[in-house]
């Protein structure tokens, strides 16, 4: 009798670190100072503790290190286990945050802009519930990511879905409850529609 065929063994996703040079070039096309790191570096472990304390447990240290990409000035931290595709999907967004920090530093360097960027991002007008500038920074960064995704052939409906999903995260405890969810989702949806329309007319 013939032997039953074995189920194919799934190929594990490649770690983003195997394609670091290409990803770095993509990020530096937006902001030349970007540096990519895995989140096993001490600074990300420290920031994980601070994030857990600042959000009153809204984001745990473990979740910060394993489920989130994070930008600090020119540094971008990603979990080493993330795939190339997952990192590329958010890399442009994070590079835009580095560019925002540079703007806050009078265009000289992101490190110079970190103090002003941090105050604007974390505290204004209010740190919880009405962090209007935090929401606007995130919309601006995601618009860059949407444009990149559209240029790679991502369908508009996928952009709309990403906008709604990410808006929910930005308005949750993971981002310090920056805005009421209904307001944040609506603003993200409007920004997504503008981006899709701009891409279609270009």
C-alpha cells in the first residue's frame, strides 16, 4: 500500500535582520539618520519599564518588547522575531516619526528635537483623553505608511482596515488613551480616504 503523504512543513518566516540593509535603505530614504536595532538592547528594556509605568499597565513591559515597534530619535527598535514583511509594513511609519523629531529640532537632527517632540507627543493639550498632537503625529506617520503600501499594490480597502485598526490602538491604553475611540477612528478614516484619493489622482 502507498504510504500516506506527509503534510508539508511550513517554512518559518525570515527574521527582518536577514534583510536589514534593504530595510535600512528604505527608512533612510525618508530620514537619513535612522538606525535599526533589535529590542534586546538595554535601552528598549528600560523604555519598556517606563512605558508600563506611564500607561499604568495599559501596555506591559513584555508587550512593549515583543509586540511593538518603537522609535526614539533616530533609533528604531523591532523585536528580533518579527518577519521582514512585518517590519517593512511599519518601517516607513517609524521613519516618519524620526523625521518629525528632526523638524522639532529645527531640521538639524532628531536628537535635538526629542525634548520638544516628547512634550508635544506626550502631554499636549492633555496627556490623557485629549492628546490631540499625539493623534496628529500618528496620523501623519501612518499616512506615509499608507502611501508606501499603495505604491506596493496594497488595495485601498486594506488601507482603510489598517487605519481603523491602528486608530483603535492609538486610542487605547497602549498609547495612553490619547483620544476617545470614536473621535480617533473618524479622524484616521478621513485621513485614509484623503490619502487614497491623492494616490489615485497622482
